C-alpha cells in the first residue's frame, strides 16, 4: 500500500507534464521600455514581460529569448548561446 501511495502522485506529475509546456521566441531587441514593461523583438512583435526590471539594461541589438508560459507569464533572458562567429559572445 505504501508503494502505491508513493507512485500515484508521481503518475499525476507525468500526466500533467506536457500541459506545462512553454513557447520560446529568440530574437534581437528593437526596443525595451522598462517603465511600460514591454520589449519589441525584430520581426516578432512586442511583449509585456512579467518582471519589467529585467528590461533595465537591455539595448537594441542584443539577442534575447522570450518565454511565453501556459500560465500567462512572459519571461526574458539574454541569449548566452549567441555568437557572432568570432569565438566570443557578441555582448
């Protein structure tokens, strides 16, 4: 019985896992407005991020990844994998 009590919650996590998927969008910053909490990505549109403080140090031309979560939040991170081909990060 104790094994069953342990396995059932795990099964629930496995079934609910795909519902937690997020959409990611990579792109180049066109404009960031920390006061409004918005960021515009070249060719992808404008997004209102959940934590506007993340926009404070962004400049046009920087590469970022936008994450649109199923719960309605939108996250942001710098794209640390982007390289201009010189072997150095482009920042």
